[in-house]
């Protein structure tokens, strides 16, 4: 390896070149003027090049000095970046995880984050709101450590802390004739937006164990079953027209309702939080409609922080 000039000498050269003055460079570096002059002279001897033309009144770069100046500045920038990164690595990193969550269960995500912040040692949780498709993308591309999302869960992922959110009302446009009804059945709806993962409450057998991962195709089958169930209830009045795409985020889909794209089954939480003049919430006659949510994470070996997240979610559910 060729011996490189000291960074201090290169820094003196670059600052003298910038100020066209040894005295101003010395002031900027907190050095004496003779020390700066000596550093530049030492660099010139090392390189066997003259970098400045000096007179009693002026300091000018030589052709060689001008050619080397941008290289000197690049070296100094890289050295500064190296030092900054080393300082960052020297500080122990704070434990933390990224949690994608469906906005519909944001309150649950917040309680889990607060519980982790209160434990010792604390675990910092970065909350990232995400609908079903966005949460799936976050997990499959390792952008989030875990996700609070509704079924169907991404294939191969582990899951825990499942819970159900009943759908108690139907969101309809304010101008829709159903908006003035005391109660409404799905069979009365000419066009229906279905939340992804919607399925009727189970009868027998009971739900699968909460801590076992579930194949995506099984939940797709449940989606189809829910669609057939809704369609069967409408048989007496004619076929039920379903939106072509499943709704990933019922909160965001209220805009679709207002635009007349269809009616949307929603939980009580949406009724309590959404206030807008162009949408009405009518109680549903149909019982047993619900969305199933759970904490989901990739199949790789989970970290200690992720296991703490799973435990916190289970504890919040038990409270």
C-alpha cells in the first residue's frame, strides 16, 4: 500500500484553497498560521507537487492544486461519513420492531405498543397503518416485523392472538332509500361491498387454535363461503350484486359508499368514529357477520422483541 498523506494535511490544503488565505484557514481550523503553512508544505513534499503560488499579497492554486482540490474534498467527505457511521455503531441500538396494523384495530395496536413501552427493557414499536394488501406487502418484503391484519393471512406466516370484530351496521349513502330504515338485511341490498376475510360466525367445529399458522387457501374458501351465504339470504328478492374487489380497509371504503359503489357492512367502531353527512349507518338484521384479525409474522426464527410483541398482544386480549 502507498503511504497516504495525513487527513489533517489534506484538510489544511482544502481550507486554504477555499479561503485563498493561510490566516483565514488557520482560524477556521483552530490552528496557528505557521502550523497550517507547515502542513501544506509537508503535503507538497509528500506529493512532490506545488499546490499554491504564494506572494506577499495573494495565494493562488496551481494547475496541480486545482486538479487535486475536488479529490481532497471527496476524501474529507468520506472521512466525515466514516466517523459519523462509526459513532452511530458505537451506541447500542434501542430494541424495536415495526408493526403494520389495520386502521380498524388501531386502538388495539396502540395498547400493545404502550404495554411494550412499559416493560423492562422497553421495546420501541414503530406503528405503520396498512390495509390488507399493504400489510401483506410489508411482511413479504420484510418491511415490517409483524402485522395486525385480518384474514386471509399470507401463506406460510405464523399467527397468534386472534380476535373477532362483529359487523353490526350497514353503511349506505345518505340518499339511499335504505338510509331511513330501522334495520336492514343484506337481502335488501342491491350492491354490496364485502370486506376481505368476511365470514359468518362458526357453529361447529370451533375455530382452529389461535396460535397455529393457517394456509391462505383455507381462508379464501371462507371468503367464498361468506359470499355464498350472503347471496343465499338474498335469493328471495333476487341476486346480490357484489363489488369486483374485496375491501381491504373498511374505514377507507366509506368513500366508496358515499360515491354509490355499494353498501358496506361495518363494525360498531366505524359507527362511533365516522361522522359525515353523505353516509348513514343502519343496524343489520343479519347476525354472525364478523372479521377475524390476528398478529402475523414471517416464518423465520422470531427475535426476542417479536416474541415480546406476541406476548403483549395476548395479554391485551386477556384484559
